[in-house]
């Protein structure tokens, strides 16, 4: 045998042996597997491997073993030419994919308008970047974003939107701890949602619908609020728009790069918040239905499209598990898949809970929106569904896929779907509303106004009103950033009033906000540790939240015998917050 033929067979045997060995380890009982893997640890005990996370190690080792067997097969069969052809195809698809994004001359006017809308949206969101930190976002920053390790591995509570938390950590490291730096990733994602809405609506409908929808999203009070909260929901909304844009593209073009990007952005969305399963499933249901309803072109058959569809779904699942591997290893699968905070509701509780959540979501979406505009948007949404065939460039309404998948998943999971779960859906709802409104107006032209369409006039009016309110807001931004909330002022009072041996007692929901501002103003964490001896306790009470000095001390205070309860006195009032002082006996 020549050396040229010998080397491929040698590598085939090596890859095969190692691959089979890894698969054998996966099949061993836990005790035997742990004994073998203990050699990977310096002290001879791989403490990371536990009975509760063994399935994660089995998955990762098994996946690596199968990869080695795949390499053995390719090497033994001399199929590397197929790999080279695949890489060349990826390069061709890469070039073709980015050529589709070329901008035509006729669209430049829309893009200029879109730039204006995006800038106005950014200003509206910028004004709220220093508003008081709320509990969930503050808890995320102080508990998980304090280090890369905590962000990657700690999923003790679903507050850790892992990918978003990593971005918050980078932002705070780069710019220092402040509300605006903690909120920067959510802010940027919230602003990028505006062009995302335009490009998606343009693909499904037309540029006028895209522009009008982007204006609606830019000035939506609910989306402005989520764009200025250090949580991962605007990232999920952005990834939702991206994967749907890519999904519509792969129905028109057979492109490996686009399918790969769908898997990557879907996995990143799931890595941010698992509620990304709603838009991911919605897209794949729509792709399946659209494949049934439409011509298979450019695919050779409907079955070829299904193969791409299945591979895209499996790749997403694989990437998601790979991203969550540190969480699964350190925290364990139980916290991720069966966390008490996201436990399924009982069948008896479903109707009342879902009814309450529906009302909460509607109230959040319509808060600050005049009733007349709400009615107009609702009518537009209905019209977009009724006249879908005339308005849209796709056969199957995306609304139908959303209804089918969301209903199925809600019933299957029995989810307690809070209003924040549906942030990803609001931009889509506004696209559908814009489609119904603009679709009925775009062909109506007014001769006395130089033939302008009603669609362009309505878009210009809404943009003008929104732009005018934004311009009025600009001089106020400095003042808004200078204002301090009650909790921040309370922390500043503590900083100037307490000694090194004093204890601070604070209850939910102010606790996380107090911790955040204490970090910002360099107030030691020791002041919150009841295990350290202290001379006085300072108690923060917020009566509108139903708190009293007794309730706060009972929930979060030290043991009562340590305190001189008879000597408690009110020291200071800041807004609705009361600060009490209590000496020790």
C-alpha cells in the first residue's frame, strides 16, 4: 500500500476508534462514566459531573464521538471532495445572499425617511435611559452581569437572559456601572427593531407599509419602555424580525447561508430568553404551510425543501444546547427546563390566569395610545387578514401560523404568559395593522395634492406629529437624566448617614434597585449582610407597596431579639419611602 493510500486509512482507524470509545463512554452507567472522566481533573475528581447533569455530558461527548465517526467516514471514503464542494457552494450562496440586499434607486427615498424615523426613535428611547432602575433589570445586573462566569453558568432564576446578560457585562465593563450602560444592549436592539420592521414589512407587503409600520413601532410607548429596560426582550423582538426576513428569503432562494443564519439567530434568541420558542416555531410552521401551498421553486421538490427545513430545525436545537452547555453543567437541566418560576399552570387555573394575562397584555400595548388610534390599528389588523391575498406577497398569512403555533405551545406548556412574553409579537402586530391601513390607501391618489396617495399623506402626518413631539422632548433630556428616583436618593442618604458597622434592611421590590445603586455609589455590600455584627439597622419602607416597618423586619431583618424595637424611629422621608433607624440591644 502506498503512503498516499495508507495515511487516509490510518486517520480513518484513529477517528473511528476515538469516536467509538466516546460513544461507549456515553452508554456506561453513571458511576463507571464518572470514574473514567475523573482523569480529566487534576485532583482526580471531576466535581462538575453530577448525577443531575450527566445527561448533558452524555450529549456533548456523544456529539463529539459522532463527529469523529463522520470524519472517519469522510476520510475512509475519500469524500473530502464533497466537503470542498459544500464549502464552494457556501461561498457562492454567501455572495448571492448579500447581493440580494442591494438597494435600488427607487428605494433610496424610503431609506432616507427610515433613517429619520430611526433617529427619532432613538431620541425617544434615549430620554428614558436614566429613569429609575426597576427590580428585574437591577437584579439581572447585580446578580448575573457582575461577571462572565455568573452570566454563562448561573441560571438559578430565569432573570438571567444569558446572551443579553453577557452584553450587559461588556457594556458595564466598557462604560462603568450606570443605568444607561446597563440598558445599552436593550436600547440598541430596540432601535434596530425599527429598520427590521421596515425590511420585513417591505418583503411581505410594500415599502409604504414598511415605512408606516416603522413609524408606529418608533413611537409605541410599550416598545419604548422595553427598549429602556435592561432585559432581553427587545433582543428577542429583533431576532424574531431577522429570522422571519430570512425565512421569506429562503422560500424564494435556495441558500445555505440564509438557512444557517436562521439557525444562528434563532439559537441566539433562545439563548437570550427561551420565549424565542414562540417566534421560532411560528416561522417554521409558516415555512411548512407555505411550502404546502406554494410552488416548490427554487427547490426541486417540496420534499427537498422539507429536508432543508428539518436540518435548519435540528441545527437550531444543536446550537441552542451547545450555547446552554455551561448552564446545564453548572446549574443543571432542572433549573432550565423545570424552574419553579416558569412551572406549568394547573388546568383549573388556566382560564382565569390566561384571561388576566390577556387583559394585562392589552393594557400594556395600548397604554398611552389614544383610543381612536387603537381602534384604527385594530381595524387595520383585521383588514390585513381579510384582504391578505390582495395585500401580501406570500400565500399563507403569517398571522395564521402565529395563531396555530402559539395556541399549541400555550396549551402544551400551560404557560403563565406574562405581558413581557409577547414583546416579540407587538412589532408584528403593528406591521399587520399598517398593512391593512396602508393597503386600502396606497392606490387612492389625490389630484389636488399633486397626485399623492393617501398612504403617503397619512405616513407623513403621523411622522410629522411624532417628530414634533420628539423635537420638544430634546431640551428636556438633560433634565430627565439629572432627576433621581426615590430609591437612588435613599441610597445617597445611606451613603452620607450610615457608619461602617450599620446594617441596611430592604424588602422586595426595592431590594435589587437598592443593591444596584449601592454598587454605583460604592456603598459596601457588607451593609446588607446580617451575619456581620452591626450597631444599628436602617430600614427602608414603602407603604404604597403594602410595606410597614414590622413587615420589612419580619421578611428581611435580623432576628428580633437582636434589635431594640422599642427605640425604632422615623429618620427621613423620600417621596413615598420612609427610612427608619433601629439600634441593637
